[in-house]
């Protein structure tokens, strides 16, 4: 579903991505890990087609970037990021914010079709927030806003869902509620999730594979228990750690 081959991304004298090869298949859910500046966000922006590699090939959902209309592919990609959330209007009602996902708008300036409103209300039901549909977005907690972003991303029934640090800024309670919704979504065989985080404890059981990045390279990739080893994490983060697995979820300790 997502394939990156021989990817280099160079800006000036800096190589941000260095000979990246990555193949994410249907039925897998990936987590991208790495220090700040390791290239994680650049990788996501290549997948979504907002950046293009200096060299190499990006193919998403069978479509080779640079040869097709990117808008058609983007309609099949749900994307959640803090930068996108900051562009939304806090005074707009929640259901309307969700409905913008149908068209990729940031807000509406015309009448919204009834079927799009009904669809937005259904997506709010899926993330357990139907009761806030008519409230302004700005009245919601950070956790609720992140779930609104998730509902918005689901408006187009995406084949790929990209989540860029969705739990950033959340307290323990709201983080766990959001992770429950992500876990539930991942049970669909038709969806591939790509999740970027700094926090290994967010890798809930639904995630199957890890790409570990360091200085623009993918230094390890594969099934999560093969990549989440103490040695590989020590090498990537330069911090001595140990890992405990509890109910198929990793917890890290600095030692």
C-alpha cells in the first residue's frame, strides 16, 4: 500500500532522508520512531505528497507519485497532525469541523449538504463524541479535539490513516481514551495506519511493525518485537534502556 524506494531528501548541504527503503503492506499497522530531527515528519510529508524526494520513488495505494493526480490519492489518505489542527477555526461547531474532511477544506463558506452533515454526525458517533456536535470546537478539551480530528480524517473512509503524534499534550486519561479509539479502528482489514510518536508506551497491540529512524536513515524495520529491542533502542537514542512487555504493549525504562 505504501512503498518508498531509494529515497533521498536533500536541502542545501543537509541530507534529511538518506537511502530510505520502506514497504508497508495491507493488514499491517506501522509506528515510526526516532529522535527529533531523524526525518519522521519528512517521511510523512513524502507519503502524503506535500513534499517530493530529491531522488527515489514514492508509490502509495499502487499510484506512482509524479505520474498521477495527487488529489485522487490524498482523498484516500486520512491525516492527523498538530499543524493541521491549529489551522481550524475554534468558533466553528464541531460537526462542521468534522464535515470539512469530506472536501479537504479548513472551513465552509457555503451551504453544507444534508448528507455530509449526517455523515459527520456518524463519524462523531464512532469516536464517542455525538454529544458535542453543536458546541464550538474551542470549548473542547485537548483530548476531545484530537478525537474530532480523528472523526474528520474518517470522513472519506480512507485506505491509509496517518497520525503524527496524536497524543502529544494529552494527559494520561485522555491519551488512553484516544488510543482505545485508534486500537478499534485498526481492526479493519481495509485500513493501513502509520503512527509517529516519541513515546514507546503508545504502541498499543494493534500496531504490528516498527520503522526506527536515526539521522535520516531507517536503521531497523520489521515486526515490532524484532525492532523494539534494548540494543536497537540504545543505539538509536544513545540512552541505556530496558523494555517490559505487558499485554503486548511495550514499556520502557531508562537505566
